[in-house]
C-alpha cells in the first residue's frame, strides 16, 4: 500500500494542477447547464457530460494530493 501512495503522491504540484483543471472544467460545465436552462435543453446535456468528466479529473488530482499528505503522515518520525 505504501508503494501505491508513493506512486500517487510523488508530484503534489502536478496533482494540484490536475485538480485545478478539473475544477475549472466543473465551473465551465455549470455554465453550460445554466445556459441550457435559459435557452435549449441540449446545452444541459453537454454540461452534464462535462460535469462527469470534470468530477473524475478533479478527483484524480485530489487523490494525488491526499496520497502525498497521507504519506507524509506515515513517514513522520517520533522524537
């Protein structure tokens, strides 16, 4: 399990970039959903598809950040 945490959390800056891209895509998808509310319902379908993709991307980035933090907790030395 520790090797999996090392692999996932090896680059927290990259994980943060992935998370922020997913967050930006999330905001964009909410814009499409709102656009569909006022104009045509197919914009909402596009927004929902982007929302699913955005959630997966943001979750992948957050998983890397979480793995890095958890690995730091496990490797902390007691004095």
